C-alpha cells in the first residue's frame, strides 16, 4: 500500500465529495436493510392471516402499509445508491484526469534522452492502462469496500440479534467465498497482466507498421508483416483464452456458495422454526434475502483486494516515472531576453546512451545577425551542435554562451521560444496545413500564415490543393511530399519571429532553384536573426558569414566560402564534385 500513499493529495483535493459519499453509503444501506424488514413483516402478516390469527381486513391494511413503506424505502435506497455513485465514482474520474494530466506534464518536462531509452508503447501504457487500474482503486474498489463494510455493520448485527445460531450457520460459506474469489482474482490479475503486455506489443507493432507503411510497400513486405501480426494476434488470443477460462469460474462459484447458504437457511432455519426457536416465519425470508444481499459484498472483498494489488503495481510504475528528474533543468525563473550571438568554447559532448563522442573541443563565435554553415560527413556531429544550442542536451565539457551568458544561466523557456528549429526529419501533425504552420505562433493571423508560407516557397503548392490551407494532413504529414513537408516546417519555424534560426539539412528534398529562393527570402527577412544552416550542399553554405567543416566531431576547416575553396580539404573536394554534377 506504500505506493498508493502518493494518491492521498488527490483524495484531499476531493475530500468533501468523499465524506458526503461515505454518509450516503450509510443511508443507502440503511434503507436497503429496511426493505428486507418490511418484506419479512409482510410475509408474517400473510402467515397470520393463513393461520386465522388476523382478519382479511387487517391483513389487507397491514400489507398496504408495508407496501407503501417498502416502496418509499426502495425509492430512497435507489436515490442514495445513485448519489453514492455520483460522489465516489465521479471522484475517481476526476482523479484519473488529474493523474493523466500530471503524467503528461511529466512527459513534457523530461529530456530528449529519456525518449531514446523508452519505447512509445510503454509510455502510452503508463498514461492509459496504469492510470485506468489506479482509477479502479480510487473509484469502484473504495466504493464497494465502503459498501461492504457498512452492509456488514448493519446486516450482521441485525441478523445475530434476530437469530444468533442461524446467523452463524448462514455465514459459514461466505468466508470460503471471499477466499476463493481472492485466489481467483489473483490468478485473473496475473493473466490480465500478460494480456496487457501482449496488447502493448500489438499496439507497438501496428503503430510501427502504419508509420512505416511506405517502406513496407516499397520492399513488398506486406505478407511478411502480416505473418508477424498474425503470430502476435494468435499469441494474444491464447493469452486471452487462458484469462477467460479462469474468469468462467467466477459466477458459478459465487452462485454455488449462495445456494449453499440458502440451503443452510432453509434447513437450519426450518428446524428452528418447527421447534419454536424462531417464532416468525418472516425471519426465514429475511435471512434468505440477507444472504443474497451479503454475497456480492463478500465476493467483492476478494475482488477489491486484487484491484488494490493491481493498482499498487501500476501506481509504483507511475511513481517511479514521476520521480525522474529531467536532465535539463530550468534554473532561472526570471525572464532573460535573447539577442542572438552564439559562442562555443572548447565544447565536447558524449551521448550517454551510446557512449559516442559527437563533438570534441569545438570553438566558434557567431555574432547577432550572422549566418553559420556547418558541413561534414554523416555522423560528424552537425545536428548535435543544433541540439546543444536548443539545450536539448547539456555539454559534457566546455561552455556555450548566448549573448555572453552561459546557456544554463538562461531561462529555458525564453531560450527555446526564441529559437526557430527545423529538424532533418520534418514532423507535421495530423491537422490542417494552416494549423501546422501556426504551431510556431498560435495567435498568428491567416495573412501571416500565407506570408511565411511564401517565404518558405510553399504557398503555390498549398493553393493548388483542393482545400488549400484547410487541407488535413495524414499522420506525420504523409499527404505532402518530402520537399513540401520541409518547407511547411520552415514556415512554422519562421512565423514565431525567432532570434535564432537552426536549419538542420532541411532543404535536402528541394531542388536548387527552390533552395536559392528560400535562402534569398531568409536573407532579406532575417537581417537581425542569427542563422545556422546544416547542409551537405555547397549552394546552401556559400553565402554564409562563416563556414565550419566537421569531421568525427572536430572542426577541421573554418572560414568563408572564398577562403575554403582556395585550400585543399573536404570543402574544396565537395565543391568541385557538386560543380561537376551541376554541369553534367
């Protein structure tokens, strides 16, 4: 139960609803017990008339009175049962929503390295399946446990006061039922966990298949993928059947033990009625109803125990996750304006997850409004420089300054909101093109959206679509071509009027003519904006204020375009190669 203690602050948030719910439970159970008493009295009235102890008129008036009381008590019991659910079950939904909000907020806080170490399917399960199991504890489990406790506290004393010996015999099967249900629920929980694991595997498999459908079709792997899914589906079916086989014992076991209790009431109670120990026949009827009334609460004790165990395991997983502190901490709460000058001083960086040293003693200075181009072979550390500027990671050694201030001394939100970042893999949301561009500035007008789409040289493509800017994109922007996705991403980055623009090889899918147009627009638009362009093309780099060449994380060449084509090295080789390709 230790893991579940972290839920106490949620309970305190809704304490008045829960307190009122507790008293409503008492009222609902009290009227339910009263119902049974009125039924017993009605049976006794009929017995008295049959035995000619009372007249027909007295029987009729007695039954009518009891009927009115029964209807009133039933209506009130039903009303309070409804209110009980409204109070306690609704609170569980509130807590579920709060917990999901907290989990999602934690997802937003965590650093990029966390997502490299955890699978999407597992993260989805924590916010869905784990939270749902906790909700079962804070709602149904607590409600049924309260219901059972109140019912035991009201029914058993009443039964014992009426017929002590019969009560003891009647209750014998109920502990057996509770223990059996507990054992059964424990086994159901174990098998349910396995079923959930396979559900997670199926979800992950299908998600990856849908995301990579173009690759699957390109390599004609539909049959192979189908076989993989079919195997997972069959395995999942077997685990579900194993679960169903155990669940099938639940209700037969409960009905069997209810029947045993009823037989004991009839046999033992009948003998006591015959020998005069029990004086009223209505008592036997009451006991049969009480047995059926107590059976479900007794069964729920085992079921609730299983729910609590499952919730504790899930909450422990959630707690473990919520306790993770992001590696990138925002140490500054005050507003820190960003100008745009950037300095790297002996910066080195090693990825923790792979232990690969991406950068080694990198040094450069970029003044506000200047443009830096970074060129190098794949894996040379180009993208890492951009990620470090956005403080997606902290440097292993050295220092990065923005406006002569170390990155760690800047407000993280101010830093990132002042950066327009276009990654290599342009990610677009399943929304309209307009909303995807406005994602960089949610308050932007339609005129601004169009203006920046023109800067990114994608406006003409958009208006050719049937729905124009209202065209809804498929998942990850699959509706658009690679070049169109890159240009929409550029428009999204620029619309926020950033102080620093980071372009990570984001013009690789456009032709050189469009590339020239975009770079020209950028140059005229961002005179006071610091720009860093990562590229494999000389055409993207030649007009930059300075160019650096990276090789295995180190700067091997540095200068302007004119300086670098005059010295032997990677830049000159790449320039001559791309010049030859252009002339061919």
